[in-house]
C-alpha cells in the first residue's frame, strides 16, 4: 500500500539559524537522533533528550553501542552528532538543527541521579546510564515559503 501526500505548493527557502535560536529549538522537542561510529561506520539511533545548561543529555543502557563507545573513549569522549527537527510532512515547512561535539558517559552518582529525575526513558527498558553531549558546533535551518509576502510561513 502506498501512502501519498499532496505535493506542497510553491518553492521553499532555507534560512540559516543562529546558534542561540538553534539551541532554543533543540530544547523545544524531546526526540532526536544521535549519530556516532560503530565498527568504523556511521550509526544513527533515535533517542529522547533533555537540554541541561546547553548540553544534550540522553539516557542509555549497559548493552547499548553508544554506552560502549563512550566508555572506551574514556575522558577524551567520543565525537557525535545530534540532530532534531520539526518538519511538517504536508507543507515541508519547519526546522532542523545539528549539534556536533564530544559525548561523555555521566559517571558522577549525584549527577546521574539528577539526570534520572530530568529525563525519563521512552522505551520499556532499564536505562541506568546517561550520556552528556557538549555541543562544539551547532547549526540549523528553517524551511519557509520562498515568497516572503505569505503570512502562513510558520
């Protein structure tokens, strides 16, 4: 069975977001995708997150590939990208943000307990670990109608 959506009317334009607006939008949603390497290949996992003082926090479990990668990396951390967006499937309007930085396993018991209060897993699985991503590079775009005179450009 094929699902079709009506094609959006009119061209779109992409507007670069400044870092402050990109971080604000990232904090306005709770789900994104973390990108890291596994066996020298890119791996993408959908996860829920919370922003904590500009850092992206996700919960994970002992057998997760990201937990293993961050544990192996130790104090140097592992380079990851984190992407979140809100793009309307019918109009193709919205935004997308990508944050790139180093991910570290949260090891301090007090900080880990605080993270457990801030962020609840969305899967029915024990998530005893947390990863903190400190974004070094944040970029984003807003997709709008190309015609600046339209009032429904969201």
